[in-house]
């Protein structure tokens, strides 16, 4: 059931990103709402490769925790249009800015959904590599789903840590900068767990953990803090379970970090069981 582009009417812009625009669109006959991501056709082979990788991953994934794809179209103009499930409550980033910081029970809910998505991806040999609040989408049913596979990677037998400078630097794990020191037996999956840890901390504190509120990122300083400093820690007043959970995500040595499946059984999530609110 591939949704045709000629059946879609553009309603508004939902977001801009690297080389593309995402629109809210409506199906003319069914009235169903979708998100349409248009990536501008580019002669730049790197951009082209990224888009092809994203298409490939979206075609392969089938999980309630990953944003669903309802069709991919190669337009004559060279643009590529991807029809996506519309997430009607926005991103975790927009929710943070609109509703303020998240409580521990809310974060346990968010963490469980993202970990189920990551566990699915990792068991299918896919590393997301760009986990951050603006790539995590929410709907009114309070489901949280992973989106934006622009820089993701399907693992092959050959590992190529040199080809790993993609994604948003700020959320990148120590071993992405310095695989010799923090990589252990480098496998890449643990990088997504580091980014998840930073994301949850940001949602709790209201600002990016490596920076003070309102501080502008200076990439060199940030990279030094990630590689040479201690991992950020939560302020006083949080529960032991939440603090422990974040510590399991933010181990600098990637092999000491818990996996997505292990984290799903962490006491922090057991303390806040699935609710149907
Ligand atoms: P980019 O690679 O350009 O960052 P994204 O896939 O992250 O592209 O989309 C950019 C923005 O568009 C997101 O941060 C979000 O605000 C919005 N967006 C993307 N997909 C959807 C969707 N399925 N439903 C609702 N909003 C979306
Ligand atoms: Mg994005």
C-alpha cells in the first residue's frame, strides 16, 4: 500500500534539517495525515549515499518503536520523497521547550520506548548514530518513536571506525572521537546508548548536560570535555535508580556500557512499570 505523491496535499512545514524539509500532508481521498520528508536531489555523492542508506533502513524496519514509512519516491527532479507516519505531538525537543522538563516517571516511559526501538535496531545490525531529542518523535497516544536514519549505518563484517564522524557532535560518545582509548572491542552499538543517556539527562535538566544553561557550544571544548572529563552526572535530589540508570548509559569505556536489552531490565524501569494512562 504505497501512498502516491499525487494523492497528497501539503498543509504546512513541520521541520527543516540537513538537506531536506518535512511537511505535514493530507491524503486527498482518505483524509489521512502523513509527514512527507523531501530531500533535495543533490549531485553531492555523500548526500546521495546518506539518502539511499536512510531509504534502505526504512524499507527494512518494521517496529512499533520506529517511525513507519508508507512509501519512497524518486522524483524526476532528482528529489527523494519519503512518506512517513505522522507523529502528532512533535519531537522530544519541542515538548521540552513547550512543556518544560520531564519527571522521572515520564523519563522512564520515554526510555522504555526508545530502548525497545534501539534493541530492535541493534538486533537487526543497525546503528542509529544520531539519537537526540529532535530525532525522537511523539504522538498523542504517548508513543515515542525513533526517526531520522540519515546517518545510520548497517553493520557489515568490516568495521570502519574512521568513517564514524557523522551525527551531531554534541551527542557523540568518547569512543567515536577516540576509539583507541574508549573503544574496547569497538562495536558501535554502545554509541547509541551514550546518546540516549545524554538525551534523558537533557530532558530532566532542561539543558545539554555538558553545557551550562544558555552556554553556546564551542566544539573543541565540548570534544575535550567528552573525551578527557568525567561523564556528566545528575544534580542532587534524583532517585538512586535514575542516577544508576544514567551511569549505566554514560560509562566512558564503551564495553562497560549496558546494552539496550540489559537496560530494559534496569531497576529504574522496573520501578515505573508500563502504565496505560
Ligand atoms: P533531518 O535529517 O533533516 O534532521 P528529520 O527526519 O530529523 O530530518 O526531520 C526534521 C524535523 O521534521 C524533525 O525534527 C521534526 O520536527 C519533523 N518531523 C520529521 N518527521 C516527522 C514525522 N514523521 N512526524 C512529525 N514531524 C516530523
Ligand atoms: Mg533530524
